[in-house]
């Protein structure tokens, strides 16, 4: 089979695939929209759905390495590393400054 025949075969197959894909998209558009009920958050269950203070208290609890959650600096370290993956956080080096920062809130 020559290059020209192969090219034509690929072009035809591509056009057929494109037409099938467009038909599939059109059939998806005809489907009825599903009503999505948003999930209930813990704050909504506690009847504080928009309480900035409640959110701040939860964040302060988990970000404070000295709280009762026994996670130490894991949450804070993970958050900082997620914010900038190129920087590795040394908990030992940063502990003093972080504790000083958190002491303002307690």
C-alpha cells in the first residue's frame, strides 16, 4: 500500500472517528441535567454554616502543633509544603517561630 493510499485511509478513519465523537457529545447534551444536592458540611450540621469564627477555631486547632490532636506539626508542615512544594519545611528549625506566632491566639 502506497503512502497516498495510507494517508487517505487515515484521513477517512479520522473523519469517521470525529463524526462518532460529535454524535456522542450531542447525545450527552440531550441527557437531562441531574440535580446535585451539595454535601452537608460539619459546620452546617453544627448550625454554624457561615461562621468565620468557627472556621478560624478549627484551623487554629489543627495548625497548632501543641493541641490535643497529637499530630504535632504534621498539618502545618503539610499545608506549607503543599503551598510551595519546592520548599521543604524543617519542623525543628521552624518550631520556635511558629509557636511564638500561635501564642498570640491563646
